[in-house]
């Protein structure tokens, strides 16, 4: 997918998420930033250096989706190979390999050949090779793919630890529920265009001033009165979900419900999930 007027900025020391449907341009964006392809128009920089500059490549790491490695190597040999590409050698490289294998939970399986790896083991050793040069910026493409739930938790914890060290994580994923609590900011691509971008808090914030009220036990309360006050009213089984333009209207309705014998389940500023934002952003793209 070609990119059109792509403009993103990633703050150092944060976890930045890039999301989008298949064919949206995520892979093209990654290839540009990694210096594997070059833009036909426009320009970009990584650490202030032009795209593809070999100097910044020394400071980055990359875990591709579905990584492939020479299958005759074991974990230690694999990390020695990739460390050697960065000019690392000797005790420093051996110590780094041991540190990383402990970090990703592969030390006890270090003698197993890649040909005998499970998908989860490939992801673990893939992360280790992405970190072998102690990069300042790490690109991770679907890093939890193939991992069981405990390993997914470990992977997320590793990403957070990288951020705590002041490193930048550029995360590509379609798992929006994973990105929501993890990322500091997110960009949503659709048809080669950034449809939404900002901090996760800003993206999840509801429309300014809107409040949501959820209540139950409203059988003796006039739904018409509530509809007159609300922007929207939905009946979900025995519960009501109402949306109001401001807090005053929401509080007035909550009082009416309480006086009528109903119970307030939740009242607060309207928020959305990242999935809601994603669907809204992609739908807004139309067919262009």
C-alpha cells in the first residue's frame, strides 16, 4: 500500500503504536523507517538522520512478524551471529547473549536448534536478537504472535521495561486491546493515510462534555422523560444506558431514577475503547 502525506512523530522514551487494517500501509511504513525502501516523495528522519542512513541503523533493533532464522543454529550461536554483525565479539558478546537469553526465558533451552523451535520460542529469540546491540529504538511487528497468555504478559512487561530504560518502542500490532494499556500514543492508518493520531488518553476521551449514565430497576420511571433529557437511550435487558450532553443533565436524570426506585450502576464522562476509535477511523476513510 502506498502512503499519502504520512506525517508521524514519535517521542523518545515512549511506546508508540501503529495500527491499521491489512493493506493499510503499516509494513510500508516500517520498511521506510528501517531503510529497506525509500520514499518517492517527501523525507523523514530517525534520530535526526535521513531515512536509510547507516549511522542510525546501529542504534535500532527489529523483530519482524514471523521471524526466520538459520535453522541449524542454537540460541547462543544465533545471538553471536547477529552480535557479530554489529562488531561485537568475545566476552562482551557472550555476556550479552547470556543476559538476553535469561531476559526472554530461553537460557534453559539455549542448546535447542532453531529447526525445533515452537512459534513462541521463535518470538522470544527474535526479541533477543532485536536487542543484541542494546538499541535506543526497537521496532516490534506483532511481538506477541504465537505466545501463550503468560508469555504475552512477559512480552508486555519487557516492552515496559525497555521504556523504563529510556528506550523507544515502535509497536505494530492489530491487537488493540493490547495496545490500549501499553502505548503512550497511537497512530491509526487506513488506505495509506493517518486517520487518527495522538496520546491514548486523548484518543479514548469521549466527545467533550458528554456523560454516560447506566442504571437498572427503572420499571416505574418514564422512559419518555429520560429520552427528552438524553442524547441517546438504549435498553439492554434490565439496564438503561443514557448519553447526555453535559453533567447537569446526567445528574438530573440520575436523581429522577433514584427517586423512582432505580439504581445507578455508573455515571461518568463518556470514554471509548481503542477498538471504537479504530472502527470509527477506518469507517471515516470511506473508499478513497
